[in-house]
C-alpha cells in the first residue's frame, strides 16, 4: 500500500508540476511528500524528477515509470468502481485517440452529446493521423480508418468509409476537372504524410478497370495533419485524397467537389481499436456502444448517397466489403 501511495504521489506531482501541490491534495506536508518521493526514487534506483526552484521536470526514466503508474492506478480505480457499482458505474476519464479532421469536426460534438448523458465522464482526446500504439500509450480507445493488424488489439467496425479525390471549385475553374485517372497528370496536389512517408499512391478500380497514379511530392503541398490538408484543399491549393467522413459536409456545402466519383481508390472501414486482453471500464464500454449507434445514424444523415461510389449511370453503388488500411 505504501508503494501505491508513493506512485499516486508521483503521478499527482507530475500532473501538477509541484510536489507541494500534490502532497496537499493527498493530505501530506511538504516534508512528508519530499521524503516519500526520495524513498521511491531510492527503491527504483532512478531519478524521476529534475528539480529546480521553480518547477519539477519529469526525467526520461520518470516518463517511462509515469506511463505504467497511470495504467496501474487506473486499473485499481476501475476495479474498485466496478465492485462498488455492480460494474455499471459510468464515470471517470476516457482517453481517446482519433484522426485530426474527424476529432475536430465530428467526434468533438459527439463527445459533448455523450457527456450530456453521462456528466461524470471526462475525456482526454489525442488527435493524430498516425496509428497510436495502444499497447504502449495510455489510450483506452482509438478511432481509425482501417484496422491495423496487431495481435494485442481488438477492432470493432463502426461504419463504412472510402477515400475520395476532391478539390475546390476555384481550383477546378483554374485547372480543369479531370474526367479519368489519366487526366490527373499535370495537376497540383495536397498530400498527407505519415511516419512511413507520403500517402501519394492511388490505385483506382471501376468494375474490371484498373489504373494507378502517383501524386508527385516535390511540387505538392504536404502535411502530417489531416485538418490542414483539408484546409489547403478548401483554399484551392490542389487536389486532396480524403476520407469521405472528413469532407462530406464540404461536398454538400459546395466548397469541395468530389472527383472521379465512380472510381474507387481505397475502402477502409472506420474501426474502434482497444486492448483485447485488458479490463474495459464501464465508461469505455458504454462510450463504444454509443459510438456504434452514432456512426450508424451519421452514415445516413451525413454521408447518405456519398457513403458509396456512384455507378457509371450516376446511381449510388453499394460496396459489399471494405479493406483494412
């Protein structure tokens, strides 16, 4: 129990940037808090903080220990809450990872809706277009387009998704509207970039037809932030390859136009990713069920006929399956 108390003191001090404030929160005097932290560092044979007269700075060793302390303490809190409430208590903090565009323009509002139903739930939302390593990072739930293979993660499909080419009416008025994949030659592009490199390879499918195109990187606008690539497309800097979830509202408003709508370039359903072998707290389980319902309604309300490619005659054409990213 002493070790758990020391761990909680360390976590609180790291969050507050002050050992005195952390001790006060836990009912400890400054001297007692300092003594307990020194004892913890001695037992770990590692320095957890760099101390100055103004602040505490977590060391590299401290950041590693902090990550595991948070997981351990959260697991204990979850277990106690589950026992006290018959596994039905929906409260506490949910740590979520989502792509930048989706997090800012859709998920943020949905989390407000969820909080109205469950006011004791708080959120920590990380926006990143890279795939979070949930096994190492402090994330309860990640929402991603596609289901990255990982034996330690479970994936629950939430909604269909396809990626489409789009551009602003202003750009198309200046540069022309491509009618075939071959017509993309000579156009300007806005390219998303991940840790593995630029996402500039396009593989087109229409019935039995196949085509490929590589968006040139050097003359293009590039960013690792999906919200920025959307903003650049809206500003007329070039053609972007975006998830239909990110641009559906723009297409309906007329600020972006879909290009080559009868061609498929990528199908990767929206998935919720979570730890397969870890206890799922009630707040996470209830949020996951809420997202399943919210995506189901939004697929019709927001996407409608945009959810699937159009057939050559212009009618919506449903896809039977999706492929993971």
